[in-house]
C-alpha cells in the first residue's frame, strides 16, 4: 500500500550532500531567491489564511542571520531554490516584530496541519524536528561539554577535542495497530482523549524488539488480547516519532485494560465504524481527526472486503 499521511510527502529534495558544502550554503543564504521559514518556540510562521508557509528572503531576516540564530537547511525544490529554517525563539518579541507580522503568524503546527496545502506539513515537520533536536542537544551526552552544530543542523559535534563524539537527530519508532477479528476490530480510549473518542492502540518499540513483537506486547499489556499475525499497513512521520501502522489478527476476545495507558477498550463492528465515518452521532464512538494514522487505519478497516 502507498498511503501518504499528513507530515509525509514533502515536495523538497533533502539534498543531503549540500549540508557539508559550506560555500554553497553561504552563497544560498545571500541569494535573494532563497526561502527561509522562521520558527518561534517551535511554531512555524504561516500566512494569515493558513494557505501556506510564511516564507521570507535572506534580506528579510538579515539581522537574525547576522545574529547567528540556529539555521538549518531543509532542501531544494525542482528549480534549485534552497529552503532553510531559522529558530528565532531567543527573541522574546519575535511574534510581534516585523518582518514576521507582515507575512503572517507563528502557529502550532499540529493545530493547523490539516489546513495547510499538501506537502507543507512535511516541510514544517522536518524543520520543527531538526530545530527542536538541536535546541535539546546543546551538551554532549558522553562527556557533558558543549556541542556545536554541523552539517547545517543534521549533526552536532562535541567541542571537547578529547571526546569528539558526533550526535545525530533521531526519531522514535512507535507501533500503532488495529487488532482485527472477523468483522470486528479493537479500539481503545486513553484517559487524555475527549469524551467518547477511541482510536487504534499504540506504543513505543523497545530496544531489541521488532515491529511484530512490539505490536503483540503492546496489545497484550494494554488490552490483554493475544494477537498472532501482524501486517504492515503504512507509516506516518511526526516531528519526533515514526508511527508504524499495522493490522493484527486477534486470537482472543476477552479484554483486560491496564487502566494506565488505556482506560477502556472495546470491540466494534465494521458496520458501526462505517456509520461513524458517515456522520452518525448516536453510536457513542468518536474517532480521531483524519490527520492521524489511527483514523486512517480504522478507515482502511471499514473498506476491507
Ligand atoms: Zn563529548
């Protein structure tokens, strides 16, 4: 299957070979066709109608670039235009300052992702993830000395010449799965969910586990259900994790929730879920927004057979 979820399918070529080409990067940061998106407290600048990214030129943000704000290379488009992101968090009043207020507003990416054009959430998700990783990895995890940005944001190197450890951005793999038995599937509620909302079960893969083992363990831990075959469906990259969507064949039906990660789980029929998808409000079940892979797994289940 080739589902492309929100935060995937970005239009830019990441052009990793450019990251170490300091001359090329320096030239592009002076080229007025270059596009730069600022992020403030991890919120990207977007246009007022949320119809796109609030791109600026190097001249627009000259003062910020000169001040040495964290600057990362995101990629190149088909025309060879370079795209960067800068972190202006250290400027308290950036959200009230020109040139940003002339172009748009800093907004929470998750809240606006569905309103943006296809591809923009992916571009901004990359920018947010890499800037966040750099901000959180100022010190070496090996020796505690300061680290320095390298490769335009995609590596940090320890400044201690006797250590020299290199640190790279990471993403955390998470399994998200729908246990299935005949015409029914298992959905669950986390305590933080809005009333009546249910989704697929999910959990982090632990070191030493493969995807299938993580699915089986999480479904057993959270709902007390034994699953056998696990089938991969699709993945969704969030700014700090990779959601790996699967279906799993349930071998048992009696639910025992752990009460921590899940407060309730229930078997629901394909018919009921189809009704919910079609707008029924009397089923006692609400689903997550279409942006979430959990919704997309449930939708795929309703379309099986
Ligand atoms: Zn070190």
